[in-house]
C-alpha cells in the first residue's frame, strides 16, 4: 500500500477537495472516527474516488480532509448519494462548521537541495 | 523533479500546514503569484521547509496552501523570520482572511481496487 500514497502533482487529472471542520476538542477524536468510517465503508467504493487523507489539527479544534476525486462531476454525484449523505450528516452533527472547497493544484515546491 | 512530489503519509515526520485564503475573485491570480514568489524566494531555503503546494479554488474565492515542515518548531521559527514576514504581509494585504492551521496525518485511504 505504500506505493499508493496520495501524491500532490500539478497537471494531474484530479479534482481536489479540502474540507476543514471546526470542532470542540472533546469531539475531535469522534469526528476523525466518523470520517474514517465514511471513507472506508462508502466513499472509497464510489465512482471517481481517488483518495482521502484525514488530518488532526494540533490545536484540537480542527480536522481536515484532503481528498482527490477523478472530476468535479464525480464529487457532485457523491453529494447526491444517499449513503454518502447519511455519513455526511453524522459528521455534520458533531461539528461547529465545515468548509469544503474544490481546488486544482497550480504549483508545487520542494525544499532547496542542500 | 517528478520523484519529489509531495506525498501524504501517516507517520511521516512532518508537520502539515493547511492555510485557506479567502479572496475576491479578481485578486485570486495575484494571490497565487505572491504565494509562489514567497515560496520560491524565501520559504524553500528556510530550515525545516519540506514542501508547499498552491491550490486554486474552482469557485474563484479561495486559494489553499498545503505545506509540510520538518516540525512545528521549524514552522514557528519561519513565522519570526523578517523576510518571511514581509512576504506574508504582502499576501495578507490581498485577502479577506486566511486560516492557517497545523495538522498531523492520522489516516490515508485509497480507492478500492477494481
């Protein structure tokens, strides 16, 4: 599975979703679990799903999902899927707000060679 | 350079910064340019910089930076660097708001094999 790590690349044929959730610190762990279950049980089987990467905010009040879909249309079809909606409602019920936005990668930068 | 694409991996020794900028659509292109210049001219030479990836929001009103630093301490040292501060002020002057948060990767998920 190591070879399948998400890669961030300019010009790759993916549509990127970055969704930042604001959550009470005591619910951060539960939110992570709900997002992991949603991804493993539903999202990863949907057409056009490429990857999802769940991030825990170090200050306790954020969780972020960095996800890739084959296209905007695939992402929007997911939003209409009843099973996906069920999982999204479970996540929404735990959070103060969530801010999903779609992106394309415009440039990538690596550390300068030593 | 292809082999150096940013990889999102659980347990990797990086501290992840996701910074979402909210911007007027007519300034989105300029903001991307300012962030690219800041990264190429200053950030990538700073101790602990690993990668930065600039994303253009498809709705025109967002820009996101997905960046990796060797540690939280390296990121915080960058915040105190006068040259970095100069570039961050230039970006801040263009935007409505920016929301930088630090994260660790807790889980990664790939598409189900067909």
